């Protein structure tokens, strides 16, 4: 069985997974994890945990599969829906977005909607210079009354996503992929690449816990619970990170570029011996990688995992991403392949390492 990473990513992304409503994508992740792992479980939060190997040391690999979305708050008498954000939407790109309004739990259980836009011809100069606030936007559902919307299943709590399609940016054989919410399901797909490698060449003395986490977008909640229960000896989180793009200067994003490889994070949220191991293994195996200094909070699952219980050896490998939290994020497929490979060889190196949690440095 040879992994097609592009098709795996598409398969995951075509299923909605708004934070708190991840069930459709969860079923697909379970299906794919089951092809490689010895066991697959779902915990009370909705984290999907695939276990590979029977070693004494538990290593947790985590990427979140929940995504940004909208949630309907009310429907007015004319059938237009007010909504709020789930996660950190940018109001500039929300305005005018076409969405799928999910009225059921199946892949076709949606209606098409759009964030209503006031035509430029009807705006004054002040309106044209700024985007309206999310609280002032409405969804056009294609109906004429609250009753019609209710018959379609649209009510308070209904969630919406941008159109969930993935395609190649530019030519049909381009390495660049474009789609909404690569954050962070692309890294879950990258972990499937890691699974493929480790299932053929298992690490010594390591039990690997592949964790597709939930509720990252509202506070790293799934990762915290998973880490508490797994009690990993070491953990690697994987998430997207900003890359240089039009209007984004290199010094704003640490010079990170698409196509130059996954990104190893350095800073207080991470264990130095582990990030040094990542860079050493990348060099040894000819895997291109970049580094990014993170002086404080990383904003990723690593932030929660590192300090669960008594703390753990912790690292972060990230995917460069242009236009994060927009309907048109852009990543490199080569970067994703290399991310999966770098995590795999790092886990194998951990199996050979003598890293310890607590080192006695003095005894009278």
C-alpha cells in the first residue's frame, strides 16, 4: 500500500470539521489511521488516537483536525441568518464568502449560503474603506422567511464552512496547493506519512500515539486531555506557521518560505535536546528544513502538551502556510512530504536516545 498524500489530504479536507462538530472528518481519519495502526480509539473529547508499536516509552505525535467556521445565532423574519465566528476569523476575508451551511451529519447534508455584501455602488466613502464587523454581517440562505430556513434545518447552533475544496495552485502539476483550513488538517495528513514510514520500520522501544486532536482553535483543549491520559515520555506537535507572502515581510515570519521544508521551532515551549535532534536528523537524511525562534507562547498543541502532569520532552515541527485563516490558504506538497518524513526519523532517533526527564546532578 503506497500513500498518495495529496489524495489523503483531499479526503480529509472535503469533510467539515468545525470545532465542536468534527464528526464527519473524524470518521475519515479513523478509516485512514486504521490502515496503519495497531489500535485506534476515540476519547471523550473526540481526539482520534492511533497506536503503533509496543515499546516502553510513549511518544505522542499531535496535529489538530478541527477548523474555523461560523455558527448561526439567529434567523430573522426575512430568512437572513446572523452568525458568530468559531475560532479566529478575519472579518476582511469573511465578507462575501460563499459557505456550506451544514444542516445534517452527512457529506451532502448542506445548503449553499453566502455572507451578504452591500454593493460598492450603494456604499459611502467611509463604508468602502473598512470591512463591517462580523456581528453586523448576515448569511443569505436563499430563502424568504424564518419559517423556510427552519424547514431546511437552519437554526441557532447550525455551523457553516467555506467551500471545502483542495486543488493545485497554478498548473495541474504544481507543488503548491490551495484550499481553506489547511490549518491544521494538512499536518494530520502529514502524520499519515509518518505512519506509513514507521509501520515499515518501527522505532526501538517506542509506542507511538498518533493523535488527531480537537478544539485547538478554541484553546488547545483536545491536546491537553490527550496528553494527560497518554502521559507521553516525549511529544511532537505539528501545526501550520506563517510564511512569506505578498505584503508579509520576512522579518514578520522569521523568513519562513514555502517549498524550503518544514520548520523546527526553538524556544521555551520546546526541549532543546529534541529540537537539536530534529535538525541533526534532517541534515543527516538530506531533508530540507527551516528554523523559527518562538520566544514565548507557540499557540499550538505543544503549549498544552509540554506542561501536562509533570511535563514532557516536547517539540514542534510546522508547515509553512500563506494566507492563514482565510478561504484560500496555500501550502507546498513537498513541504508536507518532508514534514512526515522528518517526524518519522526523529521518532526513530528518539528510540535510540538516552534523553531523560529528571537527571540527578548532585547527591551528598
